[in-house]
């Protein structure tokens, strides 16, 4: 498998995993934030809504950018966001 294809595969897996890993953490999030389980469950719905609205808008806004540069920039943004979320309890 070419290295570029492998990188795309790993990136898609990471983004997909990040999207759905929150489902298993909803009870813990509800308990830690002292909110109801349905309220904590809204995190999944709000994220999905953000993706559903944001993806077409982002596609339209970045239509003229070189794909390789765009993919690299978005993966850096994705990684930075996850590192920030990981460090959030200590910030």
C-alpha cells in the first residue's frame, strides 16, 4: 500500500473513532458535569449537526485550495484540537 494511501486510511480511522468514542463516555460526562444523561447525550447530536452543516460549507469555502495542502492543514487542526481536549482538565 502506498504511504499516502496508508496515511489517508489512518486519518479517516482516527476521525471516525473520535466521532463515535464519545458515546461510551456519555454516562461519565453526565456524572462529572452533574447534568442529566439526555443533556450529556446532546453532545453527540450537536457534534453530528456541526459536521452536517460544516462539511458542505467548508467544502465550498476551500474548493480552490490544493487538496494536499488542505488535507494536511485539516489533519494538523484535528490533531491540535484533540491535544487541547486531552489537556483541558489541566488548563
